[in-house]
C-alpha cells in the first residue's frame, strides 16, 4: 500500500489487474510506521523485508528480509496483511477520474 501514490504507479498496478486500496490522510498517521514489504506466492512462500528496488536499498542501506515456507508463518502474515487491508476504506474509481481523486487525498 502507498501513502503517497503517483498516477504512474497506479497505472502500472491497474495494467497488471491487481486490486489495490489507498490509505487516505485519515489513516496516514496510524499507519505511518509501516515500512515492511511483503509478498505471498501461491500460499507456499512468504517474503517480508525492508528493502526496495532503488539505489539506497541496493548499495548503502542495511536492508533485511526473511523468506518463510512453513504454513503457520504464511498464515500469520496473511492475517497480518488483512488487518490493514480490511480496515482501510475501499474506493471504486473510474480511471479517467483518477487525477481528481488523488488531488482530494
């Protein structure tokens, strides 16, 4: 999830057919400390870590990540993710209205 979202990022997400939700300013302070990135693949693998694909993460920051294969850890992180996913407001946005929506965040 993104606190600050660019139109380019949303277009890329939409092109992949991925569901997404936006954290509005109402939720920003509550989730401001959330920095980890997570991916769960086919309920078989779960990666959670701090790294990003950018120069700082690749060359100078001390980033860390963990890969889990045990079902109990995968389920834990699915449940953890759903706390944030379910507590956020959903918006149905016509893509042509995206700029107007982003300006009102």
